[in-house]
C-alpha cells in the first residue's frame, strides 16, 4: 500500500528544481539568440530563439581566445587537484591518526581548519606582494595559493573519513613489517578513493570558477583563464549577454563531465566523511 505523499517536502523539491532549471534555461536560450532578439519584456526574454544558431559560440571562442584560455584553466585545475589529493591526504592522515593522543596534532588541526574562516580579501594584497617578490606572480603562484587555500576544507574531509578506516588494517601491515609510509600508500590511500573523488571535484569546482585569484596574480602576464577571459564581455557601456552566456556554457561543459564521471564516488565520500 503506497504511503501518503509528503506535500511540504514535495513542494520544496519542485521549487528547488525550478530554481535550478530556470537560470539554466535562460542561459541556453540567450546563448542561441541573436542580439536583435533581446527584449526587455518578460515574454520576449523567455521566448525561444527564432533560429538555433551556433554563431554566438563561434564568436565567443574568438573573443576569449578559447583554446589558450581553456588550456590555462585545465593546467591550473589539474595540477591543483593532483597536488591537493597528494598533500592534503598525507596531512589528513598524519593529523587524523595522531590528534587524539597529541596536543601538537590537535592544535595543528584546529589551526589549519581555522583558515576556512579567513576571507581572501584580507590576504589578497599581502599575498600579491609576497608572490611578486618571490617571482611566482604567475600560474605557479596561483596553483600554490589554491593548494594552500583548499587545505583547511580538504583536511577536514580526510581526517573525518579516516575514522571509517579500521586501525586493525594498519596494525596488521606493521606486524608484516611494513613501514608507516608503505602502509599509507598500499592500504590507506587506495581505501580513501571516494574521498579523493570528493576532494577532486570540490577543489576543481572552486579552482575552475575562481576569478579573483587569477585576476590579481596573473594580471600583466598575458595568460588568461576562462573566467578571466569572460570579463571581456563586460565593458563600461554594457554587457554582451549573448556571447557571455555562450561562453559560460562552453566553460561549463568540462567541469560537468568531470562531475558526472566522479559523482558516485563523491556521494560515498561525503556521506562516509560526514557521518562520523
């Protein structure tokens, strides 16, 4: 016998779906419309394009130097994600396994995690000056900053997920003569695969969509990420919404594909890391 429908929850879900679908619908139809079809009235704004043309996408790729900008975004994102998984998982393992019995590791955990509450705007100017003096006011500096900025969140996730891994596995490896380093790479690191996927997607999303860090770090280098290149559509006289939305959709495709590939692992990682 079917249960009763929970109408409050159902209505909230429907409203949530509409809230997500409506901006995406607007982005798609505007990206395919011609500038002459852009009107101020609601009916005209919501109407479908008179003809579906990819001319806006072609022009947007030219304006943003799409392939070079895409290459820079991919390079920064991929390197950041790889370094984040390697460095943050090791830090999470070292701190997570020792902070219960060590005040030093407990303090280190609290100190690093507290970085989540420090706004980038406060650190922006000192970091720009410091990286400039170190000669890394470029893509290298952006990657370094991303690895540091995402460490608090990722450390929190990894240390939480470690509570699901029995110590008996590591103790058995030590009995067999494995070192701590060998135990980590052979046993712990592969088991944390769901959390690796979660960290990869969360870090990639933040890195891929970020504007401020590349803007202040890479200005004057002649290198643009996709979000930086998309600023070309905004001028003091207005915004070319047709080209802008076409460019946004193009930039959305790689990260959506990445998310779809990793979504099952993400769900497992978030649930297991948050329950304990």
